[in-house]
């Protein structure tokens, strides 16, 4: 066989092998999605997914058409904090939201000389693509009655034509992290004094922590609030759930009921320690709900950058409540979201 023929044959075999390898892996992905990614957040807009997570020192964003390919996406630094000031350090838990035709990032930050108390801040961008354009600092988003209270992990949601802000904070009397809600006047201003809707009460909520509130809706529009409990520095960090009563006012504590058991917790044999601080998104075809959350792959890794993002499909029970099961095992094939 001539050398040119041999080279041609080897090339064809390589292409054939490459094609088979691609076909074998096209329908699956593996967790974790990235090697680092505490407090992951995802939003879908016009066929694209925008992803953010905590870095501690700036705000970064990724853009992808397929969440299972997040690791292949490019990371963009969208904002760097000032050298000094109330939002200069310890940049945590960023969330991107599309409100009234503009983009807003809600994030937690502290001053240049102390991480306590942390507060919630917001940035605004009028560009169509949030990885581009200019981010304008809209300042601290505060409870009008208690602006100095510790306030972290802010999120927003719309309900019956009104916008609400939910976050984790202190009451000014103790260090217990409770969940609060306020009505919003605009995307950077709260219109009402905060209302406490949750506080740690069950044994699995030890260490006085309720944080990372996120909203999930079922197909009929029922509202569930999934939150993190215990403490990220422990192996017992976990997810709990609250349900908004049908037709009830979100600003009333009595409108929310907390489930007595956690809905997602550590599974050491799956390489999932301290799962928590989640977000939700739809599959590209809109047929599936997915949860994204962080966890450590080994015991004793605490609250640092070793926390990595994982995603898995949400199941729905006959009564319309979400079922998360157990954290999926890392490094094993998982079916990609429907429509990818």
C-alpha cells in the first residue's frame, strides 16, 4: 500500500471513530458542569441561557445555547467592584433578571474593611445581550425601615402584576438568618417594610440559617420557595421548601407553609456533599424543569471555591409538588435536557 493510500485510510478511520464517539455522547452529559461555581444561577432568554456564580471578587457571566455544554462556554467579567465602599468585597450570589425590558443583577457585597454586615445591591443594563453593554450601579436595595440590617441572597419574582423581593437577613436582634419579603416599587427600590416568612425551626435547619431563596412554579402556576438551610460550612447544608397558599397574599407570613422535611440533602456515595443554593430553568423545548445547585465532591471542603455546579431534572408529584430525589452521582452520564 502506498504511503498516500495509508494516510487516507488512517484519516477515514479517525473520522469514523470520531463520529461514533460523538454519537455515543451526544445525548448525555456529566456532573459537575464546572470545576468551581458556588451559588449558581441560570436564566433563559430568546433561546440563550445566561449563567452566573459567586467568585468573591467580581461578577462573571457565561452564555450558552445548551446548559449541558456550559463548560465549553466563554466566561465574561461583566463588573468589577470599586476599590472601596459598601460593595467593594465579598461579592456573593449574583442573579440576573429581565424586568421591564432591562437587565438587572442582584448581588450581595460588603465594605472594604469588614464582611459584616453584608447587604444586597443591584446593577442595571439596557443592552439586549447582558454579556455586553454597560452596567449601571443602582445602589443598595434596602428595607426602608431597617436599611442597615444584614441582607443577602436577594431574588425577585412577579405575582399577579406585582414584583416582590425575597432575601435572607437578620432582624437586628440576633444572628439568625431568616427569610424576608417586600413589595418592590421599582427594580432597585423596596416599597414596604420587610416581612419575615421563615426562620429555622426544624432539626435539619441547625446553625440558625435559612438563605438562598428561589421561586419555582408548577404547570398550573402554584408557587414554591426552595431555600438553603443549616450552613454551607457543614456537610448538612440542604434544601428546604415552602409553599404559597393558592390565592394568598405573599406579604403575609401565614400565606406560606414550610415542609417538615428537606427536599435535597447530602449523598456521600454520589460525590454530593452539602448541596444547596440553587436555581431553576426550563429545557430548550420548555417541556422539562431543571434544578441547578452547588455541592462539594468530597467531605470537609466547606464554603470555598471547591463547590461546583450540578444540574438534574425536576420531577412533579401527582399533587403538583416538585420532587428532587437525591443528588445525581458525579461523573456518570445523564440524559441532556429535552430539546438540546
